[in-house]
């Protein structure tokens, strides 16, 4: 039986997932089409809606929904490539704004850019609104999403004049990277290759070798900046328990953290949750350039955090003052927020959609083994399954992911790149070694979460630049092989 604290951690980590997670931010306001940092989205891109089937796998239900997509044909010409992003767990603009690699290479490759929003996220919600009722949310699955991607790209190639012979290169990051790899495995004839960035397919239940991989890498990242930094975080957890265990302590913390409302008895876990989200997400996005992906952050935000956490031997209030100043770099670097909402700022207001996926297709076990900056806790699959059943009326079935991504399936794939930044905690579940001449692993020793797909920046390391160049060479090879097979060569291709 899980105690309350451990139960909370399992629920948060498992139901939140990807971005320990990106999905923590699915309730953030949609990112402006022109607001991302340094991403050259063309001014004349279009936002359109495709009439998509709700259920691809029976002949009875013919209900449909509107699925949003972004398209740009600025540089495209008849028969030239299509760059296709498999949208993940959030508003599609969030990913379009932060996948500069596609936009920056569209001109060289004469490529059309397509971003299709994942069903049940953003504005692409069947039945008009999210509903926990299984008759409504039951159509949310990775299989249905992959069928959406397959159906849509066939529609594009059939309806846009000159697109029928266009080679399709698929891109995705994080859960989107998992989808990109799965699309290549399930529908190999619909694309010439895929780049799956920071795709933790080996973190899923049944394939993972260790449920503690994420916190181990996270701890290593903070410790590399400063041992005092990670130790301060480690010492803060018990300090939170003691401080929030008294009325006087809660009053002090409310003032110190500038909370929007006074912390009530029994709400100390919200402080832990708020801090944990900041540490995890900053570990993923400790980019060498300023970015706005999950929050407005400076270059190397973890370094700035660790400058605030230098005294792990401080008393309880001293510890919490340090971690508050550090976490505030993640939550309020711009200084725009006048008070802190412990729930809204983490994005945990409504996790219905990703929670359902975590309870069905994408089971990602998490634990801490006592060798990290987190207090030890175990992952209990049965307890988690019971929580899922109580919340959604479903039980997780990890067999689907195992069948899709197990070693033999991956080795049979072609033209598939798995890229990982090794400072990204999700790299602990990534494919880090090439499986064949056609299933390639590219690693960036100092890289972070799908950093290779981000827009180029002035502080990019040479290693990151080299990986992007390798990816472009593979893309060119895939595309040329496609044209050779068709004996078809657009005049404008790479002119």
C-alpha cells in the first residue's frame, strides 16, 4: 500500500509524464505564432482544419472532428519534399514555434512544412470538449493518432497539385519523437525517413531497465554545476515537511514564496510539487541559448539556479529561501508575476488528457533509488493500475508499446534516426546506440531535450552543429533514394 506522499509522487510523475513533463504545460495559453524565441516561422503560413475520422478502426462509427494543422509552402515546388511534424501533447503552435530545424532547412530542401495537431489537444478535440466518459475519451490512443497522421498525409499528397511524388520526412520531439518513430514502424510506405528526437521509447513499462533513470540524470546535471546545488535540493524536502507542519511555518512560507493565497494545512506537498516541476523541466531545457519553450528562460538556466543554492547546511528557512530563489528563475525570470500560484504555474490544473494516455498506452514507471537528490520511492504497477481504474475506468496495457518498440521491431526499421542530448533526463530512456546501418543513434554529450530540432543559436556547441549536419545528410540521402526509385527529379530540388 502506498503512503500519501509516495502515492502523490507516483501519480504526478506517471500521469504528468513527458516533461516530467511537457504535458505539465498542456494547459498553458496557446503560444503566439510569432512569439517563440528566434524561430523564423514564415509570415504567410496558414492554419487550416482537416475533417478527420474519430475512429479509424471500425466500419460503424463514421463520426468526424476538425483537426488543426499548420502549413507553409513558401519554398516548396512540385514534387519537392514535405517536412511533417507529428504533433504531441499540446497546442500545435508550441511545437511549430520551437522546431526551428524544420523552418531553417525548408529553403535549402525546397520543403513544405506541415504540423498536425494531436487529437484531444489544442483545438483538435473530438466531441467539442474533453470528457472523462469512456465513450468520448476512449478514442484517444496512440494507434488512433498514428492513423490520423497517416490519413492526413495521404490527403495532402492527393489534394495539393504536384505533391503526389513528394518524399515525406517525419519529425518529432519527446512524445512526438516516439510518434515519429512509431509512424515509421507502422506506416513505412508513407515517409522516406524520420528523425525522432529525445524519444524515450525505452522508458516505457516492459522495456525500461530502470525506473530511476530520469532522476539519476537530473541529479547528475545539477551536481555537475555544483555539488552544493544538488545537496541543497536534497536537504530541502524534509525542510518542507517541517516548515509546512506548523501554522507559523506555513505563514512564513506564504510570505517568503509570495504565494497568491495562504498555504493551508496539508498542502506542503504542493510546494514539493512546484519545486520538483522546476528542477525537472529546467534539467530538460538547460539550453545554451535563451529560450521560451516551457518558460521564459536565460541561457543555461540551471547554472543561474545553482548560483542561488550554495549552502546545503543552512537551517530549514535558509534552505527554502535558496530553493525559492532558484525555482523563481524558472517560474518568474521576467519578474512579471506578482504572486505565485503553486498549482496554475506548474500547469497541473487539468491533466485529464495526458493522464488518460499515461493510464493506457504510454506507461512510464518512475522511482528514486536513494542515490539521487530526491527521497526514495518505488513504483508499484498494481497500485498505479488501481489509481487509473479509479480515475478513468481503465487499466494500463504496456504490451502495445512493447510490441511496437521491442528490439526486433526496431532492427527491422529503415531510415530512422534517434537523437538524444545526454544532459536531458529523458535520454535515460532513449536509443543511444545505432541498431543497424539504417537505424541510427546520434548523441550530443552536452545537449538537452530535442535541442537538435530547436532553432540555431549563437551559443550552439560544435557538437550540436555537427549532429544537425549529419541529420541533413541523412535526409538528403533518403530523399535522393526516393527520387531514384521513381526516376523523378524535380528541377528545383536542391538547386
